[in-house]
C-alpha cells in the first residue's frame, strides 16, 4: 500500500468528533438527543447579509476573487477595526480567509519552523493544538485556574516562555470557558511580552460581540499599541454574526506577515467564496453582529444553565462574561457509579454517560486540555437548553457512591 504522511501521526484523534458521531448515530436511530455541544447559536444569518449574497449572485459576482479578498471586504474589515476597536489598519494589513480557522492556519504555516513552541492557555479551543502540530510546531500548554476565571496571568505566561517560544495565543471571549480578558489583564500580559520581541502574539477575538453584564470588549492591539507590529488580531463573521456556514474570517497584522499569509492562502484555497465575501461586506458595514435582544436571550440562557448546574449535586460552574459556553466542574462526580454499575473515572466517561443515559451531548473537558470538566454550549433554544440541563441534573442524581 502507498504510505500516508508522517505529519498526521502527531495529531490526536479528536474525541469530540467520536462523541459527535455517537450522538448523530443515536439521532439516526430516532433518539431525541439534545446537543449542547455545537459551537454556533441557533440564530439565523441577518436577512440583509443574505440579500447581499443573493444580489451578488444576480450581479455575476461568482468568479475568483483577489487572493486576500475583494477590495470592498478588505475596506470593510479596516472600517470594522476602526469603529469597534479604535485600530487603524490599511488594506495591506488585512486578509479575508475561509473562516477564522484559516487565518490561524495561514499565520502559523507562515511563521513556524519545526519544533517552535506556541503557548496556549488551557483550557483552549480544541482547534489550536492540532493546527500548531500540522504546521510543525509544538503546543506549550499553560493551565489556568477556575477560581481565577481561567485567565492567563503574567507570572504563568513568563514561566511558560522558552527560547523556542514563537507565538502566544489569547482567546477572549474564550471557547470553552466564556472568560473575557479585560483591559488590566491584557495590560499585564503586554508588560511581560514587551520583554520578548521575538514572540508573535495572536488574539482570537472571534466572539468579540458576545459579552454580557456591561463588560467592554477590549483587544490587545488597542491596549498595547507598541506591540501592534507583532500582533495578529483574528476575527470573523462566524460566531458573532450567525454566519458560521458562510466561512468568512479575517485577520489584521503588519503588512509583511499578511503578505506571507496570502502566499500560504494562495496554495490552499485562494480567496474565500466571492458570494460569502459580499455577504460579509454587508454584515460588517451595517454592523449586523448580534443585537441587544439576541445578547439578552443568550444572557438569560447563561443564567438559567448556571443556576441549574449550581443546584446540581456534584457540579459547579462560573458565570462567564462572554461567548456561549459554560465550563462545568464535575470533580465530585468522579469515582461514582452509574445505575448500570459503570464507574465514572474521567470527564470523558461522564460525557458518554450523559449521552447514553440522559441523551444530552456535551463535550468533555479533556478535549480542551483541562479536566475534570465538561463544556456546555447554550446556543440552542431556551426550552431545549432547560430540558438538557434538567436531564443532566437527573443523571447526576442517579450516580451513586461506589
Ligand atoms: C475560539 C475559536 N476560534 C476560531 C474558530 C474558527 O472559526 P471559523 O468557523 O470562522 O473558522 C472557532 C470555532 O469554533 C473558535 O471557537
């Protein structure tokens, strides 16, 4: 048989996808599985963005676009950064890609050499470690603390830096914890990073518009303008504009990094879908991110789920300031037995138990590098969320001491 690439050997098979396939299989068998594990809200794309795409099709905008995106979209991205983040970027400082994921891939591929380290605060978005490995790098995990709202602190960052460190990635609001870095926290990280001019900094702001309780979203490039030249700000339409399927992400950085990212992009996808780009132009220019009403709905869901979990024996969780995830501590349930006699050794066992017995799909914390926890996404309808949380509560109550 012909052989496969060795680079795949370093990739850990995504346990997330195994659980999701089991949930899908159960649904196929007619079971009523509640999926609290998807990374997108149940809101629809704004009608104006849809119309812009339809108009683009009718106007014949169906051909290849320039590699870094159509000029109108690059301008809209610059305007968005000016309006929302008080950041000035020129067109040559921005790139549009096929999702935020591709912006990250382009950047790592353009900068990592074999063995370079990428500092990832844990828990991290499950997509980071493997993209680092695919690009030849090694993830360097730094655990954060639930009691400290999962915020990477300057001391922990400084301790994680080695002479192989090439990037540090900060994701705020965070997937999977919903933690938000506010200005003082970003300032203290900037203080550390100033001493390491050879380290790139990526801020993944893709959940920018999903913040609650009067929290003001802030991004590192505006907090520490002196570091702007080595910051890549990643953002996109997926998560805050209900446009996950359109596949439009974007990044802003110094023109040289962007030029190299375009070179990488030219070897994979070329530009993102021209039609989606026109939808994104409308979404950005008209500021079609979630409106106050939608944020209120998400906040209500967050509060509902937080209160159910904090009333559940063996569970506890923080009330996050952003995104649409809860990271629920399930430490007290480990060692307990299901009615069928299976002992819960890990958060993976527990997620499987919830799926098989309560018919609720959640993601185990092991997928995000900090256990024992599970992640709940509340991007589903409020009644469905309530039912899912209540089923989890009942399943927890059915666990007995060994
Ligand atoms: C933190 C984070 N960054 C990036 C992405 C990728 O976004 P996109 O769908 O635009 O590729 C995701 C998607 O789950 C995410 O959660």
